[in-house]
């Protein structure tokens, strides 16, 4: 074969067919040669020309062409090592990569255009910005901060939960409302039965502990969620379990068996209690005339919560909303709250709690609200003066027909009294009645009846001389409600006031406190509050009847000068005849322009009679149905509680007002002073109020035939 033969090949396809006609022996020899010497010399090329029938000058070109067409293994490997083959391969790879890059770029452009029209399935809003990326330096700083926060919270968890934070269940990216808390069982939720119930509140004092803001860190929230869900599970079990956890007492009350409780609910640190710690636990059920959703809304709103229990709750505030719950529902709501509860007497210290309140709907028409105390999340910024704490407590709320709701209420507290309980209230405090579930439910029933009467369009037959329109009735009831709330907020031993004893009139003495008022609905100036408490050897029911009866008012009202009063209007606001609002006018008093607005309220665990003078123009505003929010009132009145001692020979009864041997009476006055006292109380005003209270007490004892008490 000579050089002319190469020109006879018309194209590469013809050449490929020609070279494929070589024998297998020739191919093997060629492969063997190139395994040994990829670059043949002159002698080797002559040998190859004889084997292939080519000229020696054509060997190098033809051999390269043949290897490219046949792609045999060892020959290909040798050609890859050559620079020419590498360049060709790189160019081919570049072409492929360039094509892939163009394809990916087109896909990205298409996806960006598609994302512009995408709507977030969770919130319905636009998608996040494509450029919202953190740079590396910011990520490093955030990582360092989170590690420090993790170490701090891990120390808290290790101290209070008995295990490090790394053993806590992972936080799932779902809302709290999705937690499975069905009443029928307690599935594996990953929650340990050991709750953080030893986060005791700090004991430093603060006049207004709820003024400072608070923010709960993201790493503290899972810990609080665990506490709240565990508390809810415990509340459900406390509600649904009877014996041996709860046993009935002789008067029909449920008594918690502490040994059984401690064995059912194990938690670390139980032995770390303050000396003198005592446990108050109670459970009770009742029907209330209010819808379930309305009731839940009032429980989860602190202002409504305080309005619902004016005789018990002196202060309440939401520190932080940790979870808002499902849209249009309170289910899943988790609040961090502050609360101060009181006895309506200046000699009984208040109880303060910083706690979590968690609401969850567990089945249609049934909700659970659980409370559990926590430590102040901001250390000393919300320091509490009480070491008492609320163990898992709460309420099972069941929707009933005809607008009623059934509540099962559980109260469970560990109480640490900083100071000895005053001897007058010692029996009542030790009985657990003052803050037990029975008292809360009795107060709730009375307030629900009051709200129902407020919304009644017609006028009950028992109402006399009332405002000519339903709007006038509602306006008067709202004014009376504000008067009652103002009185209750100023007669107790709230930490916002400093009470001073000025007289040894009896074992308690007259106590006074002074504060300046600038709030709308109260007279501007300096107000002197004065109160005293005493024991009377009469049942609470009899004492309440004495103060409620307008015919006996002249026997104790020093300012009436012995004149009788006339009932101008009377509004019933409850099923008990003692729950009413009255508008009184003094006869022959020479003050025809001044009337007295009075509200009486009573239940099985206490009574209040509160009144305030209101001038005639203000009463006309009320009667016309206008807003009474700016009518100034300065209420005074009486609180009546059972003494907690069982009467001799009395049958067992769950009503302390019937089975009690005596009652505890607190007399309270508010007087507007003419000027602000300097370093000491204004002596003239103090003596005036001291004489007023002393004379009132003597007249009350004389009228009730117990002058020597």
C-alpha cells in the first residue's frame, strides 16, 4: 500500500471500514508494541509498516488515526497521556459543561419567575427575599451568643429539672396548639413527669413589681412549654382521679392525700422546702351561667380576670405572651403572668405568684386551663415578696346546654408565711378556705349571675324605682362594679401600700395608709385609707343581714346623724336576695343633693357591703344611660368573713357561713384630705378618721348586742 492508497479513501467512514479488516493477530501485536513503547522509533515503525502494509512515513499518522477509531483499552490509555489528546478531551468537556451551565441558568431564571407568584401556605404572605442571607461573620457571632445562652439554660435545666438540657426533647417547628393533650390518655409526648416546680420566687420586696418589662429568650421557651404541658397533664389527672388521690371529708369537701400524690407525681428537689411550708389543696365543681368561650376569654385576659374576681385578685398582669394560640380561639395560648391575691383586710399579707397559664382544647366542647408557678425569668426585675408557689392547678371547662358551663376547679399551693398569721385570721387561713377551689367557684358563680343580670333586657319584679331604661340600669351597675373594685383594691394589704397602726382600739388597731390619686373616676388629691378588723360572736350571715338592711343603717352610719334612709332605686344582680344595688337618700338630713350608691354582694365564703356618696347631677347622668367612667367615687364599706371555727354542736356543713361560730368584720373608710402631709401623717386627718372608725365600731357592737367584745 503506497501514498496513493490514502487518497483512494473518500472519507473517514471508508477508512474506518478499511482498518477494521485487520486480523486479530495484527491488532494484538499492535497493542503489545504500544504497551511496551507508546512512541515507536524508526525500526519499530518499519516493522509496523510491514504488518499494516503502509509506508513508514505514514505509520505515525495512520496509527494515531486507527487508535482513535477503535478506542482499544491500552491504546486509549497511551493516547490520553499525550498532550494532543488532553487538549481535545478538555475542549470536549468544556463544551459539555458550558451546555450544562446554560441549561441550569435557564432553569434558575424559570424558577425565579415562578417564585414571584408563590404565596406562603402558612401565612398567606409573599415568599422571603432571595437575598436574605447572613454573612459568615454574623453567623459566627450568633453562634457564639447561642452557645453562651445554651450553657446558661443548660445550667438551669440541670439544677431544676434534674437532667441537662441536652436530654430535653427536641423542639419541633410546630405551634403549641398542636400538642396532643387528650383527656383520655397521656401518650408518649416526650415530657418527663418531673416538672420545674422548684423555681421558687425571689424574696426581695418591690412596691410595684410588675412595672419592668420582660423578654423570655428563645432557649427558655422550650423549658416553659415543657412545664406548661406537664402541668396540664397533671391537672387532667387531678380532675379525673378520685380515690385514693382524693377522699371526701365530713363536710363533703375533696381532700388531697399527699402521700398518694407524692407517689403519683415524682419530681426532684421535693425535699428542698422552706421551713414552715404547708400545702393547700382543694377541688370542687359547679355550674355557672356563662358560655364556655366567654369564660375562657376572661380567664386568658388579665384585666377581665381581675374584674371577674375583685374580692380575691388585687393585681394581675401579663408579663409576656409566649404563644397566642390558634386563630380565633384561645386553644394553645401560653401566657407568663403575675398575680397578687388578697384577703380583704390589711392584717393579712397578700400572696404573689409568677406563673404560666396554658389553655388547650382537648376535645369538642371541653377545655383545660393549667397554671404552674415559675421563677422570675428576669432574675430580680420581677422579684416577689412571697415564697409561696402554685403547684399544677387549673380548671376543666365543659360546655353545657342553655348557655351554662360546668367547671371543675383544682387549687394546689405550697405556702410559706413570712410572718406569723394574725390570731384573728389564723383558723380561717389554716382551714384553706380563703383561697380554696370552693371560694373561687362561689365568687365566679356570683359574678356570672351579675353579668347575666347586666345583660337582661327586662327588669325583674324585685327591682323597684329603677332607672327608666335598660341603658340606665346597665350604667348604674357599671358604676357600682367600679365602686366595688376600687374598694377591694384599697382595703387589702397589697404591696403597693404601707399600712401604719395608729390606735390600740382593739387587738388589731386602726391602720392607715396615704396615697395620691390622679386616676379618672376618683377625686383628685390625697386619700387617707383607714381600716380595722375585729371578731364578732355572730355568724357571717347575721352580720351581713344587719349591714344590708337599710332600716338599720342609722344604727351604724355615723354620718347619717341617726336619720333613716329611703330606697330610691333597687337592682337585683343575683339569685341570692342579698346580691343587689341600691340608691339611697337620707331623710331630714338637709343634703337633698347627695345620694348614696350601695352594693351588697354575698356568697358562701364572704360578703361585702360597699357604698359611696354621689351627687345628684352625677346620678342623673347614670339614670340617662351615659358612660359613668368619669363620675368620681370614693367608696367605704365592710367585709365579712367566717372565722373558720366550727360552732359547738353545729352539724357538718360545706357552707362556712352557716357552720361558723363567729365572723371577722373589717371596717374601712376612705377620706379625701385637704393637703398632702409632709414627713408624717396629717395629725388632724388621722384623729378624724380614728374617731370615725372608733365611733362606728362602738355603734356596731351596741346594735349587735356584743359591746364587751
